């Protein structure tokens, strides 16, 4: 594997390190929940993690969740047009169905494709996002090969507060949201949060000339969402509550020159009821009963056959017990997950799958040493799958830490890969992953530098093969390929006076070892640089995203060129409660491709006003 930009990336990291002496403020403590399913200080987490804050999300304007994610290290996206169209998120080169996505601890995603519906997730509902890189099947079970992305919706304590925002921009984009949150206080206090949002855009043509589906009309979308949380304090250390998120997306897309307005209506819902108890000073118990639904209605003509409905549902029960043992943490978990598909058009995939799980982990800290060990068994119709992971960290100095880890993972075949007529095979087995990783982090007042090298080898990869073994004609999903996701991630973050600087570079080689080809729509190099400057009540920022060339197909026959995008924004905090945001994305009006023959936006602007704290 070659790293053609390693010298430039190293030079950038060293430049940021040199700036450390210019700023003496301590780095604020960050708490990570997702890495081990329990709150931990960032300095105690061995896995590579990123936290996208509420401020980062507020600065995104009318962007989508995928747009916010692709500004982070290790993440690329592909999209079939505008923000309302089908979106794929790649994490360290792993497919979208090799990444677990959670909303407030509830797993979301379609059982037929195995991937989350990123286009249906409302950005306005989100408080912050945690990204954990690397295999986490020993913690979260199936599909956590590339990592886990957890979305936390808005919640709050304290005095009641109201907030709202409104804005508009290019392509007839309009966005409105409002929320209220707070707490009643007292012995049996109630905390609550409720948010609602409406977004709409006229959009642009989702396809370009050359596509068989091309239609020159604009393809817009409308998204309405609501989310909330309520919790009651039963007694000291005991809490019961419920939370939910509902989103409905009506998105147009191109399907040739038909006069019919082809569109999808996607509904993404998650609900949960939870009970948190501290039975003893060193024993915490958490029970969660949850449901998530992904409903897709497709409308292609006025004929009865032109309307189809595909619904998938996941029901989960999780009981997690966490024990503090002389400063160490032991966690024991039991889980039950039921997946169900109901299709109006394809009866063969109307199935149910049940997975029962048990898991345990142990985290310890001894002076300069950190150790995490975890194991999990998931039992389903394809038998039992046992995964495990071990991670070790050593503090070479107070500011310098080295880490190493090894973990196994797997991805369960989707319902399409098992049962879709003429494509699925019931004999398909889970994909398997083995990841080895080493990293180093230098953290001192005002500066954070890190590098992580990973090598994730995948076997029994399910791909489309032609001809299909055992069938005279056509293609099918089949366990045949081996893949290697290998890469080096460099990241730097520093502050010099009123100037914040952030940069990252990914030098990777995601390839199909069976064919020797580069995995589709994944670049060998991508990077980002951002700078924020604060002057009194005004904050101004610039972001630069760059990606190398990719291929649109597994055969590497259709090349997608590299690109660079420049984004600008400024926020004026007019008063304590009122602020104004102006953002320009793709300021240089660059034409680029995320998928062959699919459109991308040119220069766009968005202006919004906000009241209260989001």
C-alpha cells in the first residue's frame, strides 16, 4: 500500500503541533457513550472516535446528516441526486450495510438492504453525533464491521427553554423548527424535550444526460419530523422514561421522460421505553424495549402496479448491567432482536428473523495502562456467531498515548440476499471481518494530533455474481469475495488565540482481493481542512473537502474524477438569544460526481435566524 500524500499530511500535523505553545487553555473533557455502551471520558476510550457537537450541526445550515458526516475523517458518501435521494455512507471503506446506526440507542435500518435511510434522518432533531471506528460486533452484534454511528436527539434538564429557527436558500429551500425542553425539578422530577421541524426544497434534476432515467425536471423533497423524550425520576438512582423520533420524507426522483411525478415516501420511526436503576453503589441496570420502522412507498405511475409498499421493522429488548469493581468496569448484556419485512410486491421476502444475544466486557485502568476486553454471541437462523475484541493503550508520557487493538466482526445477510426471487440464496452465510489496528495520540493544552493505521480483512463477502452457481442464467448474491480495508488516518486539531484549526487526511486502499479492483465509489485519498475565527459576537469559518478519483462500478470501468469543495459560513450572535447564520457551500461552483450520471448541487447559499439555544 502506498501513501502518496503522507509527507504533506505529516507536515500539516507538525505545523499544528508547533502552534500548541500559543494556547494554554485545557481541552474540555468529552464523554463518549457509544464505544462501550456506557459513559466514558474520551481519554479512557481506546477506539478511534469523533464527536460532532451541537455547534457543528448548527453551522451546517440546511445540509443533510450525510453532508455533516462526510466532513469527518474516515467517511465518504455517495448520493443519487439531491439531499432527499438515496444516500450511502462509507466508513473506513466499509459498505453502508457494514455500519451500525443508532438513534438514542435504538438500531435503525432496512432489513432488506441492511443500510440506514440516511436521507430520511432529520438534521434539525439532532443534538450531537458519536462515531466509533473499527469493528464493534462484540459490543453491538451483526453489521458493525466498519464502525458505529450513534445519533443523539435533543434533550435537556434545568429551567424550561424554548428555541426556534427559520431559514431559506438556493433551490427554493425553506427550513423551520421549534423545540421546548426542561425539567420540573424536585424529588420526583420530570425532564422533557419536544421538537418539530419542516423542510422543503425544489431541488435540481437528480440525473444528468446520459442516464437512462434522465428527466430534466427538478426533483425536490419535503421532510416533516417530530421527536421527543420524557423521563420521571422515581427515586434516587431510579428513572423511567420514553423517547421517540418520527420522520416523513416525500422525495422526487427521475424515472425517464414520463409525465408522472415519480416519487418515494419514506417514513423512519423509532420508539423506546427505558428503565435505569442503580440498585447498589456499584451496580447500574438499564432495560430498554424499542421498535424502529423503515417504510418505503414507491410511486411510478397511475396504474395499480405503480404503487408499492415495503415496510421493515425491528423490535429489540436489551438488558444491560454495569458493575464498578474497584475502578474497573464489568458489563453484562442480554438482547433479543426481531426483524420483520412486509412487501406488497414481493411476497418471497415477507419473512421474520430473530436474534438472541449475550455479551460481556471488562475495562480496566492501571496507572499508564488501559485494557478493554469484550465478547459476544449472537444466535439466529444462520447459527451462532461469536465475536471478540481486545484493546490496549499505554501512556508513554502525560501527553502521548499509543494504542493497539484486534477485533472480529460479522455482517448478517440481508433479506434481499437471502430471499429475493432470482437473486437471493438461502445458503448465504454471514460476512466475516478481522481488524488489527495501531494508533498514537499526542494531546497537550490546545492541540490534539493523532494517527491510526488499520487493516480490516473481510471474507465470505456477498457480491453479485454472473452466472450464478447452480443456476443456468442470471446473477445472484453469493459468498465469494475477499476484501481488504486498509488505511492510515491522520488528524489534527488546535487553537491559536481566537482561531480554531482542524484537519484530517485518509490514505486508504479499499480493494476487492478476489478481483484486485478498488471498491466502488471509494477513493484512495480524501481529506478536509477547516478554520474558525471568532471576533467578538461574530464567528467566521471556512471548510475545504477534497477527494481523489473513484470508480462507479466494481469492474473499475467507469471513473469518477477527484474534486475539491470550498464551504464558507459566518454566525453573528446578535444578542444572548438571537443569532444569524449565513452559509455558502461549494463556493467555487465546482461540478463533481458522487455517482455516475447523477446530479450534484452547484454553489448554494442558506441564511437562517435562530432564537434560543439549540
